[in-house]
C-alpha cells in the first residue's frame, strides 16, 4: 500500500500546483470526463472472467464467493494515448498524452478516484487533474445504475476547447445481456462551455484461452450534444446542437496475473462538429479533423483488501 499512497500524494501535489487557492477550495466539488467508457474498460480489465461476472459477482465485478474478505479494492491505471478527446473534440492539440489514475472502491458500490494527464509535447505540458466520486447500484443481474460527480482542473482555461468547463454530473444505465451489452450515459458539464452529452454504447465481449485471460470487446458509440459557448472577444454566446461523434473501437485485454493486466484500444473516430473551433476562436479559418485514428495502451494493477 505504500506505493499507492506515494502515487496518490504525487497526484495530489500536481493538483495543488496547478490550482490557485480559490480553485483548491473549489476542489471539494467533483467533476468527470468519460464515464461512458470507464465502466466498459474496468469490466474488461477485471481479474474475473467476463461471463462469470454476470452470474456470481457484486455490482463492481468482484467474486461474491470472496465478498466477505474483499471489501475494498484499490487500482492504479497508467495509460498512453495518441490523443485526448471528449465527444469527438480534441483536448490535446492532436498530441499524445500519458495519464495515471488511482481509484478506491467498496463492494457496496461507492468509489472515488484521482487522475493526472500530461501532454507529451516538447516541452512536456501538464494538461489536467480530474477528481471523481460516484455510486453504482446493481438493480439486477442485467442492470446497473450509476451517478457520478467530478471536478476538472486545467493549468489554463485556454489550454483546449473545453478547458473552461468546471464541474460535471453524469448519470448512466448499463445493461449486460447474453448477446450484447448496452450503456447509456447523460453527462452535463458546467462552466464555459456549458455542455450536455448523451451517448449510447453497444458492445460485446469475447473471451479466449483456457484460463480466460484474453478478451476482445468491440464497441460502437454514438454521442449527441449541446454546447453553449460565451466568446469573450466577440461578446457573443453561441450554442451548437447535434451529432457530436461516432466511434468504433475494439478493446483488447490480457490478464498477466497477480493483479496486473495490459490492454490496447484502437479507435476510429468520426467528428461532426466541424465548425466548433470557428465558434470558439472566432476564426473563420479554424478547422477540426473529421476522421481520426486513435489508440490507447493501458497497464493496470488491482489490489483487494
């Protein structure tokens, strides 16, 4: 546990260094970025086989046969991504990013996490800190309902198109069936821009190997949204509504044993907000890329106590 505490302390220091005293006080309010993907990734990276998770598990995917001894779970996740994005909007200026997340969760469904993201540019640029807290309610073997509140902190509100957002509330419903898994998420972000995204994910997990150590999870996600921006230099408020993005990806996960797992998630992303930067920057020549290929590589460690 000493390593986990050290990592948590480092990320906590990063948050303090990137926030003013006023922002540090406001950090008691929570914010999120991508709840619609996290539960899919966590499920694929669980040490229990996916098909067994629906038959004999608690709401977070842990084995109920060991529930009396496994009350808390701590996980550390390191990721490298070719680009950071939200709802088809580029957050890292088309630069790769690295991130480290620490998460603590309880079998009753409550969880909290802290995440730091760094842009792998020259020079390196610390991009954001995310604090998150939430609750997952297992309504049945097939249905999970969750609520999530989070806080973002950026070094500057001009770092990317959505760096002016301050807090978020997310509600989601997840269905796990024999043939398909479906997740619906409603995310509202406060600040400038004030954004609301509705996303629907449809996926299925295939498991391979005698020990069921390897899994593939193809996924289709559609995201629609409404973004309200106040453009300071033009003293103008503009609202964009419609289809934000469609993405197709296939998450591959391999359990190494002793709590470790590795994963890779190649994604083809189609963005439909081509005029977004024109609105935000007031620049008629600003453009966004309509089609992009992304890949995210993950190393994860879980410890139960």
